[in-house]
C-alpha cells in the first residue's frame, strides 16, 4: 500500500515538474509516505529486538521502590495515554477532512476532484474509476495515518520511559539514608548505579533501532512543513482544504516537538543526577560508599543524550532549528512563486 501511494504521487510530481503549485500539492504526501517506509524498517527487519525492548521495560530495576516513584511513573503513563489519544483524534480528523473537502469545496468548473494528487495509468475522471480511486485514497489515508500514530507514539513512549526512569533514579538517590546496618546505604547506591546502567542500555538499544527513522523524519519534516505552508497560501482561508492542511502542518510540528521535548527532558533529568547523588546522606558513610558515590558523580556529569542519525540531539534547540529552516525555505519558495 505504501509503495503504491509513493509511486502514484512520485509520478504526479514528475509529470508536473516545473509547476511549483502542482509540485507542492503532490510532494508533501509523497515525502510523508517515504519517511513512513523508513519508520517501518526497524519494525519489520528487527521485530525481535523491538519486542525485546518492550519486554525489557518490565525489568526489576525499572519498578518503583516507593510511593513517590509510583506516582512519577503513573503520571508519565497517563500523559502518554493522553498524547496518544489526542494524536489519534487529530490524525483521524485530518484524514476525514481530506475525504470530505472535495465534496464541499468544488473547483471552478463545479466538478468534484480527488482528495489527493496522484498519477494513475487510467482515466480517473469517469465513473466508476473515479469512485474507486476516491475510496482508495480515502481508505489508504486512514491506514497510513493510523500507522503514523502507532509508530510515532511508540517511539515517543520509549523516550518517555527513559525520562521517567531518570526521574525515579533522581528520587532514589535523594532518599538514600544511613541505617543501623553499615552496608545498607552502599547497597542502595550500587542498586542505583545498576539502575543507571540499565537506563543507558535501554537508551542505546532504542537509539540503535530508531535513530535512522528519527533522522529521516527530521530531514523530511523541514521539506514537508515548507511545502505545507506554501499550500496554505494557495487555497482559500474559508475552505475545508485550508483547515485540513493547517491541521496537517500542526501534526507534523507536534510529531517532532514531542520527540524533541522528551529528549530534552532526558538531558535535563540526567544532568540532575549529580545533584541528586550529592543530596544523599553521605557525610557519615564509610569510605567505600564515598568512593563509589564520587565515581558515579563524575560519570553523571556527562548527560545522557538521544541522537537522530548520530548527529542531531533530541532537544528543544533542534526543534527550533527545524522550524527556522522550514520557514526560511518557505520564504524562498514563496518569493519564487510570486515572481
């Protein structure tokens, strides 16, 4: 299905090469489907590793040790569910509008057009082929949209797991107390260090699996956002097509914002580990505890970062760079079109 959509829209781009307005109309969904193919790759080719990554969330080190930690993880789970539901609703709304607006926003010749631009090796302006292609584009839009929701929320959820576990680890360090047993504090410290190593292991595996598709999404998002902005200048503000394109632009920006926001949370919370470790009840501990604590604090001064393609960290600075690049390319294309 993805291949058919890509080939149809790619052929349309080639056929209208040189016409900026028609090319932008055909290109933004072509690029969306291309990046979806990159996202599908790890799930298809490395399905066993993806399942192992999911199962590793249930490891004993990731389970809460007190009520505060349970509340931290519960809040993250609820937020993840809220984002997933909102993302699903927005995606279904955009796909529905794509299927509806041709029926209400007719062209100058008062003819109903297809929801999406595409080239087909047969005439699509005659019945019953028009109805078949119309239904095909509407259904595939929903299927592709649901695929985007599933894959994007999964990757976002994986980043939230890392962020949530770092919050739990910060809490665990702050709650280390001296007890009557001489080795209790050191045992808790070692458990926290093992927890930190498990977080790094989870983050490394998650990055290894999805770094390419996140990188492709970042690169393509610049182009898609630019093309969508240009499309917004070509349609009437009062039309359903404008509403659907505006929501689509919002979805693209929200998609990369969530990755960058929670990636930024990973950086911030990993930087807090040094302070949290220092807040532990260490002054009266033995030398072994102080030595292990000092080694951990030295290591934790290098914050944990998630990278896209090994080059761009998932952070709010990266998100702002993407937005600025999209606007710059849009300004260039818009000036060329105006000339």
